[in-house]
């Protein structure tokens, strides 16, 4: 069945109908052999061959139908996956845009705060000395380390 | 014997199972999302008050930017999970 996936649908159907038609044709032909004396000995073999071909044709038709239903399922699954990939990409684009906008807002607000520091806080640089313990506390917190 | 082996190889090929439909793993939500969060900035002894507050401000910004990344990944997971589940329906 795996190898059938390489054969086009039309060829498969043609082969199946070909076997069925050959079987039916041979079976019908076996009745006419009675009218031709030279073909009378071939009557039974032709009839048997025709019957075998009809049975094989019906079997192949069943296989073809199963193959077709699998191909339809695969095609449906592929379509869903393709749709999911498109949705995924769109969602990622939306998320990336939203994320970039939020980061920009954070940077803009940080800039405003730093401008305020440069304008107002610098006035207290000389009067407010920062003890080393404060620096240690800040750095320990920033590095997520124990305070030495 | 040679024909038998060829015939067996041909017949056994029918046993091969293939997975014709493969879903691609979804991409990341933007290149910025896969960058690591930076270390927070430290200060030197004798730092000025303005420099200290500036550093604290920058560290807070760093935290918020990193929080955006985490939020983005959480949302990404929820969306991709839903899309993946919808394929199976």
C-alpha cells in the first residue's frame, strides 16, 4: 500500500477498472466459445480466468477505495497543519509587535526618570553622600549574592 | 535466489510505515525573545546619589523588559497550545 502512494489516482483507477472489465469480458466471452468449435476446449479456463479477474478487480477496487480514503485524510491533515502554521506565524508577529511596543514604553519611561534624575537629583549629590554599606546592599541585591 | 531477494525486498517495502504529515515546531515570538536577560548593573564605592538612582532606575527597566519577555513566552505557549490542539479536532 505504501508503494501505491507514488502512483497517480487516475492510473490506479484505470488499472482497477481494466482488471474488472477484462474479467467481465472474459466471462462473457466464455459463453460465445460454444459457437466456435475451435474455442470450445478453452471455455472453462476462460470462464475461470474471467471469474478470478472479476474477484481480483473487486478486491483491488476495495483497496483503491481504502487508499483514496487515506489520501483524503492525509490531504485534510496537511491542510490543517498548513493553516496552523499560518496562524502560528501571525500570532508570533502579533506577539513580537506587542512585546516591542511594551519594551519601547519601558525605555521611554526610564529615559524620563533618568532625565528627572539629571535635572533634580544631581542637586543633592554634594549634600547626600552614599555610605559603602548602601553600595554593598545594592550590589548584593543586583548580583543576587549574600552580603559580605 | 537473486530474484527471490528482490521480490522479498519489494514485498517487505509494503510494511514500511510513513508519517506523511509533519507539523513544524512553531517559531519564537520575535528575535528579542530568545536573547537572555542581562545581569543587573552594580555601582562602585563612593558613587554619587544621582549615579546610584540612575543605576537603580536602569535595573528596574531591565527587570521590566525581562518581565515582558516572560509574559510574551507565556502568551506564546498558550496560543501555540491552542493552535496545536485545534489541529487534532
